[in-house]
C-alpha cells in the first residue's frame, strides 16, 4: 500500500482508527472501575469522589465504541488508505523512542540526571549544538528545577543514586 507521494504505508487508516477507538473505550472502562472502587454514589454530604469521574468514563467508553462502530461500518471504504507513510513516521519515531527511553532511565537515575542526559542528547543530536552549550543547558536546567521544586516549593520529585549520594 502506498500513499499519495508513492511512499510505502507504515499504518493503514482503518486499523489506526479502530485501535485508538478501542484504547479510548478501555481508558474509559479503567476510569469507571476506579470510580466504582472509590464510590460513585451520593453520600450524605454530597457526591462521592468517583461520582463525576464515572460520568467521564462512560462518555469515553461511549465515544470509543461509537468511533469503533463507525470505523467498522466504513471498513471497506477505508481499505487502501494510508494513515502515515514510512517516510513520515521516521522523524516521529526518532523523537518518540528516545523519549520512551527517557522514561525508563528516569525510573533508574531520577528525574534530574535523566533530564540532563535527555536535554544534552537532543541538543547535540537534533539541535547540532556544540558540547559546551549543551552541557551548560543540560546541567543548568535540572539544577534550577531542583532548586525550584525541592528547595523552594518543597515538592519532592523522583530522585536517583546521585541525589542520594549528595544527601537529598
């Protein structure tokens, strides 16, 4: 399958629509189940904590199922339509995959060190900055955010071994 520019398709429109619709419905179901867990009724002092979120969950489930049904009804007419070509998805993946890796590194090294590595990598790799400006920004920004959140606002963010070594 190819798109208008002649590039091979990386994803068909109908499958992307169906998968996203089902993910929306599943997300709504998760909201409903958690709302039920914390209470969706009306208590003596007003609505319980899950009362309003449960409505949002039902709206999400309904919207997801509506979109899925509409996509299935148009299934044949959507055949051959490309959602994104391989050439179009490449720059997206070049940003998404390092971002996913950042989330993994964040859980191991903490937000400040992971952010410094992430910023430096993107400044050098994508921005084509030299090493010194990249190091100044990638170290300066997490240090400033550390001062702002940890010292001034007293909001703890995920820390790693370096922060523990420094006594934080």
